[in-house]
C-alpha cells in the first residue's frame, strides 16, 4: 500500500468518524434517529440530499458512461438530474406536510391501510437492494485501484466492498439521521470540490471541450472486448459507424427517451431520497430545498459529462508518459470505464490526485450507502417492527431494531456485490454501476412513483388501487429488465432495459381503474387539508421566528 | 390563556374550501410545468431525426447544439423551470391560504385534529 493510499483512507475515515462523533444523536427517540428531529435547514438538507443522491453511479458511472458511449452516455446524467423536477412539482411539499417516518409510512397512512404499508415495504426493500449493491461495487472498484491489496487472503475488490460497507453501516447504526445528514452534507461538498479540482486541472493543462468532442468524433467509437478494440454499433443509423459526439452509440431513438423517463420518474420513488424530505421543518422548506438540489446536481452532472469526455480525449495520449496505464488500457482505451476519473486524477495529480479522486469515489459510495441503510432501517424498524411485530416497543427498542436492520441490509448488499465481478459484465453493460442503478430507478419509478403521485394529487386513490398498481408496476419493471438480458439489440430491448416508459403508465392505469371500483378512504378530506394546506408550515415558521426572537432577547440581556 | 409566545396564538387555520381551491391551482401549475418538461425532453430525439443542423453545426465552444443541450443546456433549463415553478407555487399558497378569520377556523381545526390520528387511533 502506498503512502498516498494510506493518507487517503485515513482522511476519509477521519472525516466520516469526526462528523459522526460531533453530530451524534443526543436523544434515543425515533424522531431523532430517523428524522434528525425534523429540524434540518434548507441548505444543509440540499447538500445532504445531493450527498445521498450523488452515488458511485453518478461520480464514477456517469463519467464512465460518457467515456464509453459518448453523447449517449450523457443521457444518464440528464435522467439523474431531470428526476428532481417531478419531485419539486409533484411530491416534495405535500409529502413533507403529511409528515411521516418513511415512504411506506406515508402511503400506509394516506390510504389508511396496513396492507399498503407492507406492500410498500417490499418495494422499498427491492429498490434499496438494487441501489445498495452497485454502491458496494463502486467501493470495491475504488479500493482495487487505490490500494491494490486485499486483507486476510481476500481479493482487493472484496476487501474494498467489505470495508467500505462495514464502516458506513456502523456509522449509520449509531449516528442515525442526524449524523448521516451532516456526513452526507460534508461528503457532497468534498465530492463536488474533487470534481471542480479535476475540471480546473484538465482545462488548465490544455483540454478544450468542444475541440475534444470534435476530435473524438472524427473516427469510429471503439471499446475493448478482451484484448482488442471493437467498434460500437450505431443504433440510430446502422449503416454508419457510431461516433463519440453524436447520438446512437448506445441507444436508438426509443432507448434515449426510455432511459431518461426511467431515471426521471424513478427519483420520486427513491426511498432514501424521499425520506430526507421528512427531515425538513416545513413543506415550503422542502420545496425550496429541491430548487437548491436541482441547481447543485445540474452543475455536478455538467462537470461529470465534461470529465468523461476529457478522459476519452486525454488518456490515449498519456499512455506513453505513464507506463502504469498500459495494464489498465487496450490501445489507450480503459478496460474498466469506471476508472476514467481516478486515472485522470493520477495523470494530473500523481498519487495525491489519485488519492483525492479515489477518496471522493469512496465518499460518493459511502454517503449513498448511508442514506440507503437508514431508509432500510426506517422501513424495517419503524414500518414493520414498531407497527406490526412489537407495537408496544419502547423508543429504545425501536431504535435498536433500526440499528440491527441497518447491519443486516449492509451484509446482504456486500454479499451480493462480492458475487458480482464488474469486469465480467463490462462487455454486456458498458457501465455496470450505472446500469444496476438504472434497475433501482426502474422499480422505484414503476412501482412507487405512480402511487405516491396519485395519493398526493388524486383524492379517489384507494388502498386496493395502490396495492394493485404498485405490484403491477414493480413486477412489470423487473420482468422487463430481466427479459432485456436475453434479447438481441432492438428498439424493443431498449424499452425493456429501461422499462418505466411502459410500466409506469400501466401502473397509473391499474391504480385508477381499481380505485374507481373500490371505496375511497374516509380520511381523504382530512389528508387533503394536511397535504395541501399550509397551516402547519405557518405555525412552524412562527415558532421558529419566536425562538430566534427569544434567543436575541436573551443575548441582549 | 394564549400569549404571543404561544405558536398557536392568532394562528389562522385553512378551511377545506380554501385548501381545495389552492390544490386545484397548484395542480394546474404542476401539470403545465410537467408537460413543458416532457416536451423539452422529447425535443432531443425529434430534433436528431428532423434537423441535421442539430448534430452537425457548431455553437459555443465548438460544440454541436445536441452536445451542448445534453451536456449543459438541459440542466440550466431544469434549474430555471424549478425556480419558476417553486416561486409560483409558494406565491399561490401565500395568496390563497392563511387569510381566514379566527372564528371561521372551527371546521378545519377539527379536520386537522382528526388527520393527526394514526391508523391505530393513537
């Protein structure tokens, strides 16, 4: 292990543990453990949501997708960023005003049904697992590149998966939402700074975005398969070769739309992101937080796309001066596209640059893992244990149930990540991390988003409709993306690989049809006043203003 | 007795009618912006099919309109739409809610009280 690797890992651990100790929960209450006391401010929450959302798929995966597919890879970034607009328009403020512990809890109470709550828990767990595994894969990839050694006879990849998941699991289990919020906020800032540093360095060293795209588009786009480069097929104009700067290297016309819709609608159903809205003090604060998030993730993804392009442009010319690149490349093209940003960091910042980017990648994976584990804890600990297994549980017992489920979910994700080897999947999935995250978005957007949106905006939504839509959307999404693995490249395969474009409308229709045939809950009118009224917001704002006034008065004395 | 330090002091409750009117206005805003959002997203493949200029010409920084749109432009559009929609929605809520006289609050207070109950009645 090099000195840089040791310093990097020590810095990551120090930051994460330091923030956790400083912000450790003061009380053993479930509101404090799951919701940070519902007092997270707009700026802090927007940073924390970004830290939660910008995962290894965003940091390593988007740049990797652009690196390997050119313009078509940018659609991942567009879809990820687009997701917060539907959240802002349709979900954020009413969801917070209704105020619960988790997405499953919201649906269960709004539709007045424990069966809805349990069905939602199942879907939420499926989404969390699909999302957790690629984050652990990202941790393994980064460790492999940064350290290159395993411990106790394990491979470097396995060691990375186990260590990154274990550290964050312990921190989440004992730090709760309060510690996780501050960790995610600090981690987002570090992640963003790493990307900005990389962008400044490559630009100052002569990289010109437009010229690079132009140069890369002069020849056909080719990527490694085994020890040779193979030209990519052009899915829009098959008679022409695929090029970096034009659409077609990865998706046909339907595929672009299907991917963006899948990612765009999926965000509103992501439990770890939506749960963060319950920590806002008011609905209006939740809405303003989303505006901040939209601006911040837009800047982040614009930089990630640019750096994916920079890696494609710079690395082939750097092999001669950096012999260590020969092992990682085939004719100057990286074997594992997720290595694009760490390699750029090493080219321009030597071991320290690699350390910085690798630390950011580890942080990206860890901050998202933290959010996912907490969402998992909320669903098992609160929605299952407190509601069904032990309704008389004390606050202490409920918090311990959450902690225990955090550790179990982490162990399951690490085991699955170890079972998958990214290199084995690269020919079929240009960016394994980004592809697996697409599955999580597909289930979330097909099963959860339709029922969440209709529960907020359609008074007639019923429990039976919600369950039918959720199960239909979820089952259809899973069947479609699994089916896509066995299909030859075609427009139909593209639709199946990103299934929300079809599965979500089907789920919407099923919810509406079944709801119209069943009795709406009596509590719908009361729910409306709560979700779409602002009395609670005004009361909270008034209370906050009085608290500030009181503090000033005390200081003046 | 209520004092100024009590957050419930002079607190104006929302009536179901007010909330319903606000909900309808907000729904119109959300649907309008959502449709614009879909049109913006759908514009990319449509322009790719119909307009050679979209992928072949060069604009700022020598980037094609297609690359500029996917690499930078869309994020700017999302942010502008988000700021506009949030400002409009919050302004609608401020104008339409919270102006009812104290004596008229009884009905909505009783609804709000009911809605605070958990499904198990706790």
